[in-house]
C-alpha cells in the first residue's frame, strides 16, 4: 500500500514537464551561484 502511494507520488511529480523545467532552472541557478561564491572566495583569499 505504501509503495503504491509512493509510486503514484513520484509519477505525479515527474509527469508535468513544467515542474521539471522549473527544477532544472533552480538547479542551474544554484550551481551558478555556487561557482560565483567560490570565485569570490578565491579572489578574496588571493588578495
């Protein structure tokens, strides 16, 4: 019963394309922000 519910939840989460696109955008934004932070940290350490 629990497994069926989890599978249904995963199915409903993965089916909308818009939500996946939003998630990818969020992931990309966080990734670029992390890179920017690392670069800023390196620059401040080198100064």
